[in-house]
C-alpha cells in the first residue's frame, strides 16, 4: 500500500489506521505498528517543514520476505535541531524499541524512516 499525504496533523491518523489494517492481515503487532507509524509521521509533521513550508509525506507498507516493512518519507529539511520546538525526544527511541529493525536516512532534501516488523511467517513474535 502507498499513501501520499499532506503534511498536517490529520495525516498521522490516516497513516496509522491504513498501516494497522495491513499489519492485522499479516499478523504483525498492530499496537507496535500503530505507535511507530504515528511517531514517524508526527515527526515529519512537526519537524520536516518549518517556517510555514508545505510538503508531502509518503507512507509505503509492504510484505517483504515475511516481514512488514513500512517506510515514511518526507521531502523536508532533514533531521536538524529545532530549537523552537525540541519536542520530548521520545519518538526515535520509541520507534527503535517497537521495531525489529529501523533505519533513518536524512539529508537536506528529506528524511526516510524504514521500519521492519515481525510477522508469524518471519518467525518473529506477534501479539
């Protein structure tokens, strides 16, 4: 599945619910997926486009060799400090705890968060 979303708060729930449906069908931990996807999309909404900038967030979720792989990508300013809104600094540590594997790629043309979740066919635990 692929979603192209505008960078706004309502996109967090849209992404979370869509990926949760796929997670449920694959037997992945729906709670872990929902939280991790929410955090990744919310980080893009809050941090990727500053000073009123507008952009898009792409969410892609697919079954890859028996694992649910979710990618959240923005075309914002990359992972840079935001002194005007430092946040709680819990999003990235939470994502890394909930995923089997996670990778962050950042440049001045955006950020990509790639998350992998176990499914029963991957031999990983599920709820």
